[in-house]
RNA sequence: GCGCCCGUAGCUCAGCGGAUUAGAGUAUUGGCCUCCGAAGCCAAGGGUCGUGGGUUCGAAUCCCGCCGGGCGCGCCA
C-alpha cells in the first residue's frame, strides 16, 4: 500500500473515474486539504470538473464515484484500515477522512527522517543557480538588498530541499562608471571637499561612509592623487563591509562573480561578435544596435555606444552565457522590480546568440521595494548611508531572526512595509518569537521529562486520538507539500505562514492537554508528537534562516 | 502616453491554474497561571475582497473598462 495517503486517494479516484465515466478519465485530479475540518482530511472536486465531459450532473457523478471508491475500499483490508468511506458534500465534492493510524504515521516518519523531513528528490542531479543581492561595491547594503538576501537564501534552501545542487552566487560590478564615481567621491573627501561643495564630483556618493573610507585611506598613507589606488581601496573596503553584514545576516555565497572578469576573458566581445555573425546587429548613429524587436521588444537596443563602450546589458548577457555554460539549466535571479526592464533584454540577448538556451531562461523573482516605518513615519535616513536604511540598521534595531522572518514572510511582489515598532517594541507579539517560542516550549517539556525521549518512534501512536492531536498530525503531514509547492512557485513566504500555523496549533494543544501525564504509554505517545512538532519547526525555521532556540 | 506589479477587516498581510460558511496577525473588548514556560490559550466584535461590466451552474480568484498606488520606459547601471 502506498504510504502517502494523498497518492492513495488519487489512485482511488482515478480508478473510480475510469470505471464510472471512462470518457472523462483524463480529467486532472486535484486533491486538496479542506480548510473546514468538517470536510475531512482530503477533498476532491473531480466530479465537478468532469461533470461536463461525463454528461452527468456533478452530484450524480460524485455519487457514482463514491460508490466505486467504497467498493474498492471494502475489497481491501489494507485500504479499510487506512481510510473511511468517502462522503459527498456541497455541489459534488468528495471528502475523504483518514483513519487515525494513517494520520499519526507521519510522526514516526518525521522522527526517522529528522532534519531531512520535508525534503524530496524532485531535482536530484540537477545543477541550479540562484543569483541574489549582487550589490555593487559602492555603498552599504540597503533594506532592498536585505529583502533579496532573505528571499534568495530561502529560495536556494527550498531548491536544496527538493534535491537540487544549488550554487548561491553574487555578481558584482567592480569596474565602470559607478565605481569611477565612488573613487572620485572618496578622493574628493580625502581632499576635504564636502558633498555639493565646489570640486565635488557630479552625482558623487554623499554618504558618511565615504568620509570614513577617505580617512582610512589617508591614515594608511594613501596618495590622494592616485585615483587607481583609491578605487581599489574603496572597493575592497566596501566589499569587506558587505561581507560582514551578510555574515551577520546568516547568508553565505558559493561564488562571487566579477563583472571585470567578463571583459578580461573576452566574453563580452564574444557576445557582440556572435550577434554580429548571426546578423542580429546593425550600425546607426555611430552606435551598434541589437535587433531586439525581432524577439518582441518594443524597440531595438544599443549595445555599443558611440564612444566605443558597451551598454550594461551586454556584460549581463555574457554573464548569463557563463551560467548556461557552467551547466546551470535552471537559474533564478532575485532582483528588485526596478530592474524589470532588464528581464526582457537579457532573455532576448541570449536568444539572439542562438545557443539553444530556452526562451524563458533565466527565471526572475522580482520583489518590490521595502518601506521602513518607525513611530508611524517612514524612515529614510541612516546615519551611515545618508539616504537609505541599511541591512545593518535593521539587524541592530530588531535582531537578525526578526529581520529575516519579516522579510521572508511577504510574497515578493507585494510592497513591503517593515514596521520597526511591530518587530521590536511589540516583540512579544511578534510572529518570529511566536514560532520560536513553540520550539522552546517543546524543548522545555523534554527538559521536564528528563531529556529528549529516548526512542520516541517506538511509542504507541494509536493512543493519540483527540481532535487536536489529529489536527497536529495532519498539519505535520502537510509540510513536504508546502515545501514542494513553495519551491515550484519560488515563494518562500508560504513556509513562514506554515510555521505560524503549526506553532499556533501546538500552543493550542499545549494549553488544552497536559503532555506529561501519569500514564506512561500515553505520555510517550504525546512526547513523540511533540518531538515531531519540534523537528518540523526546526526544519522550517532553518530553511528561512532563523534560529530555533531551546530557551528564550 | 506605453509596459509590468499591487489594491482583501482600523493597520500589516495570506488566499487568486474558480468550487463546500472569505482567513491570519495586530489593534479593541471580555475570560484563563496552587498544575509541563501567560513570549501562551479561549471567546467576541470588525470585510459590498477598489469600482463597473463580462465569462460560468458557481468569481476575491479568469477577461475587459475605470479609479487609486508602486516601478520601469537613456548611446545611466
């Protein structure tokens, strides 16, 4: 018998459909977990979907399917032990209820699989790459980078959970106009010129960190006239600072890819040559244009300016070629929505190379901007950076766990209001602590019981019978599905929501039932359930980069 | 003007490859610690799902218009 109840139910429905309405046999079977407990553990609307092709009223078809399933169930002792006969409800839903033993089986599975519970093999053997943050070394990381870091790292972890071999990558521009401005700004500061004063570079960087870098450069006996040395110093110093912040945020990268290397290795030239060789470019007004309109863009784009330098998206395309050549068939880029115009260009640029790269390559997860609120007003100023709030500010204000949980709990495309007061002053009501508290609570029960249960998996789980215990078991069983779905959608916020619900059900259970009861067998069974809850909370928290404390 | 995204309870947000009575948190109000951690639990009130049409037996969910907000629309990156 299949160990996964969902697969089992799908099988039953498939057979019933073949028997009762063969002409509708290829109707996709959707099985969901109803929100209302009265609707059983699983529910399907196939009868509603198939009614048309079957030329039957939905309810009549549902009744026929029900009859067939009931027959299948009574014919098999294993099936009879696993599930109840289905019920019909509403316009023609078929609702399934699992026997208690089927539901609690997940507890044993969790205890056996431990940290691996929730993982799957969907992506086994496939190399995927997630590119995120990719901040230029021209200033400290801002809140938007924080959102990217939280999102990207969680997406990477989700992909890992499904078996993919994931590379976390950070791409940065270490040459070009922005870096030049940075160098000039530091140089100006080193000469005592303040932002806006005569001699200050056009569109220079005005943040206080520029002054700090300038002072450091000077104390290390740097030569004010040596712009090249200043550039190297400033980039190194900002890169180091970003690394410190990322480390504090609990995010690490496998690869740092330098834009300059693309030029150095001739990869940028190669891209342009290939386009030209395929007749995808033409000269106009002293510039070189790419026929992006051939691929649905609204106008052609300049790739080489009249001054001979390339526009930004040429190295971008070259960079993505390396991703493809490095064997990443699935690539996800996490960026702000302000970059959404590059999505088309990069994809089109890749298509125009005729390398056999699929049309939708790469995937993009675009997130909208983050607004930071404090005391009912928007915070725009950071002491360090001047004009924006940094990741460091957020971590200092509310702590890493709260920042990561908050930033990952909204779907990427929703505009995000990060309320410092909510995250900090009301910390006792904060969702992060709510989830962490559930974890700590289980640990504290174990402490009371004299340590972690020795062999929780050997407990007699049939003793778990209450509504709440069944509900918790069902919730636990859902976890692998949540991860699979969240991975498919590249939407880690689903994990944060799931954790909130699981924690809530546990708190509720904890208040309603005593876990450390006299009856040893029952106590062992409840401890096993608690151990499974703890494991799942820990797995989910770890996935979104939040710690699972034993005490708080 | 054009393109993409968003508009769900006072506030912050889930749900949106249609389907059984729209959900959480927070805020407000009222209960629960002689008993495993009250950073918790239980309960109440609070929503014409921006708006007007359309498709459908059935729409918060799909399609179109409008209103409101965000982001793009460079030989900037």
